[in-house]
């Protein structure tokens, strides 16, 4: 009995020694892994400590711990406010619009680039579509104001040549979401297509050769080889985008807003910024921001579970 008990620690110590040996043999990779891990802990997980101010009457002089508890009062005030449903609808409609239009276009662009035979043309298309991603949002919104100006904008000048009256795109609430989504797609579709191109490059070329020999057309090869080969990547990217459904581009929405289009341009993120940072209603806007995050979390869990059952591809 005593010999068995003495042998148990030795058996448990062998796997741990092997683990440490593997870690030490490849310590450079673990150091590289530690840098983003530390970043996430410091900037993503440590700030979660401040979530509790959503349940308190936060006072900067008393601090988080010294501020009195308010329970769910700030949530109740937010849900009962006259602008709650308008904010929720603006955020959801803009998010769904961006998802429905912005999600499939990078996939189609990746397929288009992959099917281009000429190397020079392929590189040119890639460069042209990638460059807008690196432009600042301030520059993008400035370009929108210039090109969509009803008097001097090139878009309206083209519309007038076609016999259409000038449209004040940036001064009409009903155009806010269309301008937001279309410019967002233009800016990010090239960069977003990179991961789909990587998925396409991982497909075995012999599948295409066998399909050609069987007489399959280019469209048939696309439908039966390219898209199924991309499907796991498409599912993962879809889950990630749905997990950020409520996180519409805050900076861009704020820069595009003006008193005329605020009825469509005011979303939860800009509401939190204006009332929290500018007006100092920290607890109230923390409750609104937490509500936003909880919806994202629930959507992520639901869509991931659905994808795991239907496609056997999921985040976990």
C-alpha cells in the first residue's frame, strides 16, 4: 500500500515534467502568445471590474467601492425612457443592414479574385480593394461629405447628368443607413476577403482538375467545390459578426451624425458616449452599455449552438 502511494506522485509528475520540457523547448512561441494574452487581460478583463457601476449611483469622489448600490434602478430608467425603442431599433436595423449587405460581398469578391487568371490583374484588384481599409474614418466621412454634397458633389453632378434632381444624402435621415453601410462595405470588403482567399487556397487543386475532366463548368466548380470548401470559414466569420451585431461602428456613426439625420443615426453606442462621457451619467450609460453587451453575448451563444448542430463548425 505504501509503495503504491509513493508511486502515485511519481506518475503525476511525469506528464507535468513533459509539459514543462515542451514549453521550454519552444519558449519563443509562448512568449509571443503571452503578449496578446497580457493585452487582453489588462484591457478586456480587468476593466470588467467597473461593470458594477451600472448597479450603483457612481460618484467619482467616493470611487467604485464607496458608491452606494442602486440595484436595477438605472436599467429600469433606461427601459422606460421614451427613446429606448428608437435607440434599439436604430441599432438593430443598422446592424442587420450591415450584416445582410456587408457579409456576402467579401465572399463574392474573394471568389472573383480567385477566378481571375492574370496575375497582374489579380494584384491590381487586390490592391485597389485593400487600400480603403487603411484610410482613417475621419477621412472617409470627409470624403462622403465632399462627394455627396448636393451642390458640388460628384455623385449629384452625375445624377443631374442623368436627369435626376440632387439628393442631400448627408442631410436626410432616410439616407443615413444606406450611406453608412455602402461606404463601410467599400472600405472593408477587400480586407475582409483575405481570410476567404486563404480558405480557397487551402482547397486541393486536384478537385478542380477532376471536375474539369468530368465536364463541370466554372459555375459548377464554384458551387460544388469552392463554396463547400469555404463553408467552415464562412460559418466561423458569421458567428463572429453576429456576436458583434450590436457593436455598430461607433466612431463613424458619431462623425456622420447631424441634427437632421439624428432620428436614424442615434444608436446605443453614440447614446452611451454622449450621455456618459459628455454629460457624466456614468451609472446610467453603464447600464445601457451592459444591456448592449448582454444582447451580443446571448446572440453569440445561440448562433454558435445553431451552427454546431447544422454545420458541425463552431467556435466551441
